[in-house]
C-alpha cells in the first residue's frame, strides 16, 4: 500500500486510527422521470430513519449478487419497476469510513439512462417508507435542508448532480468531526 505524504511531507497512514468495524456493501439507484424528478424514499427504518434517500439496499454478496443485480432487485422490491441491465449505469462509488461509528460502507451509485415513466412505479408505500417524486432542484432542501443525511447532502448529492452521465468516486472519513472527504476520481459528463 502506498502511503500518502501529509502536509509536513511525512508519510501518513489514513487507516492508522481507523476503527475495526463491519463492512456493508450497498447500492443507491437514482431514478429520474420525464419531468426531471428524482424518486426518493422517505425512510422509516435504519439507517437514517425520518430522512430521504434514493431507493437502494444491501448487496447480497454472500449469495454472489453483483452490485448491478442488486440495483435491479432493489428497484423491483421497492418501486415495483422492472429494469433491464442496460436501463441503469454505474456512475459513482462512495466509500464511507466509520459511518455513525457503526459500519464502513461501500456504496455503488446507479442512475437511469433514460427517463422513467412515473406511472410505471407501482409501489409508493412499503415497510421501509414512502416513495415520492422530488424535483431535482428541491432535493437538497428536503426537510428544510435537514432531510438528507449530512454525507448525502454535502458530498453524495452534489457529486451525483455534477456527474450525471459521467463517473465519480469519493472517500468519506467519518472518524473526523466534521467528517472529511476526497473526490478521488471525477469524470463529469461533458455535453449536457
């Protein structure tokens, strides 16, 4: 492992003080409709009850499920929408170290490659919460600006918007207060 140099030029190890926590692997699926609205889940369950997020869930890696398969499965389970593999694309990877000091997360972000017909979403309520279509320009302000988890509001959502049709990877270190992050790959879509 290459250890980056700190401000003093001395080698630093970003994992030196990292807690030993279980790892969770998950997906988030950014589904946009023909009116440029994002399908958001108002969550009832952990993580982040009472807050909003795109639909998604944990990868069943113990069964050999890929992140892409998980994104399509979660879209079916949560929204009743069947997607083919070419209907979504990976556009982001997020690594969160020590989120809420409970888990490390590796999150694969997918986006719809064409607008979703809102009427095709057959489930709007289920045990994890309630789905709603939110205009893109209102997402950051949900719940008076407190409706998104802080890492989503400050890091994931701005990068998801900047990289629609492109790709990014970000590392978020929640062991620090306030958390720290670094966009380690960025390829915004050039012709919007």
